[in-house]
C-alpha cells in the first residue's frame, strides 16, 4: 500500500504542476491576443497618420497654388 500511496502522491503533484502550466499557458495566450490586437491598432493608426500627412501636404500644395494664381490674377488685373 505504501508504494501505491507514493504513486498516488506523485500523480497529484504532476496534476497540480500540469494545472499550473495550463493556467500559465492560458495567460500567455491571452497576452498574445492582447498584443496582437494592440499591434493591429498601431498599424491602423500609422496608416491614418500617413494618410493625414499626405493629405495635409497635398492641401498645403493646393493652397499655395491657389494663392499664386490669385496673386497672378491680381497683378494681371492691375496691369490691364
């Protein structure tokens, strides 16, 4: 009986260790999912920032061209 109780105790210890590892594994899976979601959000934010920068530059160029056309028209009107 002593040998059987030792085997039973070892099984209990192994099950407890396994339970702890399963819990740790679940925590790591959850962390990986969270980090993946954050990575995706950062990617979207970077794309939005890139689009904002591009549209801002384009708007600035268009505004400067409009200003130059207006100045040209004013000078043309003044000289005619």
